[in-house]
C-alpha cells in the first residue's frame, strides 16, 4: 500500500468532496484522514489516502484531472513514517483584540523554542460588549521532550504582554477542531 497526500483549493460549491472521494474509491483507495474547510468563498482541504501500490499513479492522475473542474490539486507521496521523535503534545489558546502580527509573533516564539505547530485554527469575531474584533487561535503543538516548559511559557507570556493578548499552554483537554490527538 502507498499513502498519498492530496491538497485541494477552489471556489466552494456542492459536490467537491464527492468529486474527490469518487476516484479514491474507484482506485481501491482508503480515505485515512483529512482537514477541509470553507473560508471566504473558497474550499480548501488536505487529505491522506491509502491505495494499492500498483494503482497509486492512476489515482494521482485521476485526482489531477479534477483541475478541469475548477480545483487546484496537488498529489504527493507520503514519506515513509520515521520513528516518532520524543515530544510532548500541548494545546495553546490565545485570545485578544485583533491586530496585525499576532500569528507571526507567536509562531516566531514557538519556532525559536523548536516547538512544532501540528494544527492551528484561528478566527476573528466581534467582542460581546464593545464589538471590537477579537482574535482567537487554538493550536496543538509538539514540544521537544526535555524542553524547558517554564522558559517557553515565560517567553509566550512576554509576547502576549507585548501583543496585549491572553495565552495559555497546557496539556490537551480535547483536540482542536473536534479531533482527539493520536
């Protein structure tokens, strides 16, 4: 069996997921996992499928033919899984008045501490009392085993103070987007 990773982007309309699922099924593939969303009139998705090795090229070609239907499609083989590194899964939650640069500053602080962002979900809503735009980010992050969590939290708190947002980093209570961590 071969795993393929497929990314999709196109104008949202009914039937897009079925248009992808049909060739997967027709080629004996198994839909393993996906993340798909509608955002600003666009449909975006990433999925991983498993397919018999002798049918992988034909499935990739069939998926690429969806481009004629208005989708941008990329198909890539999934690399063989390496031995998982020793790391700890944590959840980051951030809330504050929206302003440019929030994601960049938090992502920079995480990257400099060698923290990998596994999943990130953000949104912006109107504040309940003031109507001011409120930015919220929820992320699952992997922290290298043995990392100095106190130093990481202190660094995130300094960034949060500069950005005037609230940030927390804690063990997972539930998964981002309703999915439990593996």
